[in-house]
C-alpha cells in the first residue's frame, strides 16, 4: 500500500479521484488511505474519499467524517453527512443533529436522512 500512496501523490486530480474510487474497491484495508484523502486540497478528491468511506462502512473513519461536516464547502458537508449515515455509528448523532441546522437545504436533508439511517442501525 505504501507504494500505492506514493504513486497517488504523483497523479493529477482526475487521476487521484479515480485512485480513490479504486481504493474503495479494496475495502476496509484502504480506509486509512481514504481518511488521508479527506485532507486533499481538491474538493473532488475529498468528496470521492467521503463517498468511498461511507461505502466501506468502516467505523474508524467516523471522527474524520464528523470533522468534514464543518467544512466551508456545502458539497463536502453533504458528502460527509451521507457517508456518516452509511457508516451508521452512534458517535455521529450529535454532529448530524447540529448539521440539521446547516445553511444549505441539501446538507440539512442529507443530515436528517443520515440520522434516520443511524437510528435504524441501532434498532436492528
């Protein structure tokens, strides 16, 4: 994986987004690299990483996704809220409740839907 990481650093943004999508197919072993991608300067990379982490469902990424709920970009907040709903961890409840008051209506809707998913995970 270390060689993969250095190869990613040499790629352009569209290539990195594709690499993030490829990492998602690897599953949980790729989660730590996807968390690193959340810190990329490119919005598309961050969104792809958040989506991939949600698809993987690894609870180890919850804290990083919660931090992303505070991003200045509404699309990143939206992707993070959706991902947290897919992961379904209880730690996301408080931050998602706060996000239900977001200035952007789509982020608010995503947060509400994610809260419902987290609630469903606790019932099953």
